[in-house]
């Protein structure tokens, strides 16, 4: 028999909500939450649908955060089954968003349905912060909802993000923090000329190379008990006119820092520009800070999640800050305890994305256990 969580996950996957489109996923969620007494506030910013839903009248807020948008499918002919036709095969649910993160959204909803049925009057407030702008540019989604909440002086105490955090078994890893992300677009200026007359030109590739050798070998910090050392990576290095006999006039470089709490974005910018200046480069530079590092230390939310995973799955979980960024980066600065707990992330953003069917029900039980721990005391 199909469980309520699996059925809802299938219903969500069948909606082609390629970022920033929501394709009525939120309508489906809102209908389910309204039916159990949640008060809904729809929040549309530019072309992005968001909503904030609350159950309960007062007290600390335990929020579920997530996104209904998914990444593009790529060539659909490479999929074994149509990406927006949820298919169950050999115990796995296939479809775009199965793991990232419509399975988690379904588990959140059904966890709340069971919890509210059992505890119609509970400690504190349960909330949902849902966006359709996480997989894209992420400027009109969670960050705007958080700003809206801050303007109302409404703060989350605990926030559970449904990102696929697990590695082998659902619950084996939870993210209790994330590294910061600092991007840069750099243009190194030279002088265009003929390759036969290099003395009349200035090759930006040649003059930039020593600086990037130094940047790539620099020790930015040593990390700490919670974060690995800050990393520097060049993702794009473009130059040239396409001709074989022309020295280019400019080189365009894109690079990124994933940084720990041992440094700051300002310090990384200053150190980088000092190295560029040392090599006497002429350049234009544009920095983009897409997220500060954050960490949720041991406390009520961590303890509740660890115990829920142990109770439901019988495994010990690992706390980790590895991986990319998530919308948790917008929520943590408000002072909330933020954790990411979701299914196995092995196939996210890939062709034939899938999630273990049984894991969806386990995840829903974990979410319900966390609610029970945090919302039935006092």
C-alpha cells in the first residue's frame, strides 16, 4: 500500500516546478496545512512564490524550511522514466526532486498531520517557510521571507531544513552548519598585440599566472573542530580572441572561496587583492558574498535530531558542515538553531534522481519525533 508520505511525494514530483516556477506545489502543501489548522500567509516577491504557515498561538517557533523548485532535468531522453512522472522501481522512487527536496516536503507535511492530530494543543508554534527560489539565484525566496519576518520581529528558535543531508542511510549525517561562500569575478588587463611582436603587447595570461599560482597555494587558515580549512578554487579562466596569432588584451577569471569561521570575507578579499597588487596587475574586481559560515552547536535541536534518528533508524548520526550552501545561511544569522536533515544525496541534480521509498516514511517519523521532543514540553 502507498503511504501518505509517498503519495504526497509523488503528487509533488508530478508538478514540473523548474526554478523559479512553483507549478502549484505550494497550493498542494497549503491545502494540506490549512486542513489541520495552519494559518497561511502567501508571500510573492517578483516572480517567486513563497509562503509562511503557522500552527499555534504563542511561544517559541519550530520551523520547517524548504523549497518546491527543482533544477532542470537535462536531456529527458537520458532518463529511464520521464522526470515528472514519479515511478517506483525496486523500492526506489524516481523523479526530479525526489531527493531534493520534494520527498522531504512530503515528510514534513505528514509528520505535522500526525503530530497535530495527537497534540492539537502544543507547546510553542510550528511553522513552514517554503520558497520556489532556492535552486536558482535565490534573491526573492527565503532571504526575502526572513527579512519580512525580521521586520515583524518574528523569530524562529529552531529551524529544520529538509536538504538531502544523508550519505548512505537517511539520518547518517545531519548538517549543523555550512561554510561561507565568497565568489569573485576578475578581469586582468593587458595590451592586445601580435604574437610575433610580444614586446609591443602585454599578455594578461602570462602576467596573471604567477599571481594565481600564489593564490592556489596560499594557506588561508587551518579550519577548526567543526570546519575544514578554507579552500580557493578557480572555476573559469577565459581569454583570447580565437585567433592563433593574437595576444589577448584581457583575461577573465572566476574563482570562489569556501571559508570557515577562522576567517572573514573581508579578510579574504584584502589578502587576495594584496597578492594581485604584489604582482603589479592592473585589474577590475567584483566580489559576491553569497553566504556567511554558520554553526549550530550542541543544544535542544541537535539533541532532538540525534535522538530521533537513533529511535527511528537505530543509527548514530554524524554532525557535518561539509558540502555547498543552503537557505540555512539566510536563517542562521537571525539567531535560530538550524539543522539540515533529509534523505540520501547521492543522486541529487543527476539524471534518474531517486530516493528510497522506505526512507521517506522514516524521515517523516524523524520529523515527528523532533516535533514531539520540542513541542510537548512545558
